[in-house]
C-alpha cells in the first residue's frame, strides 16, 4: 500500500490538519 499524507487547512477553524490515507 502507498500511504499518502495530505496537508489540509480547515476553512472554518483555520487549523492545519494532516490527513493520512492508507
């Protein structure tokens, strides 16, 4: 499997969330 790490910025709270998709 290839793990893909996405950096997502929440438009509502302004927090930067790291989403790890396996």
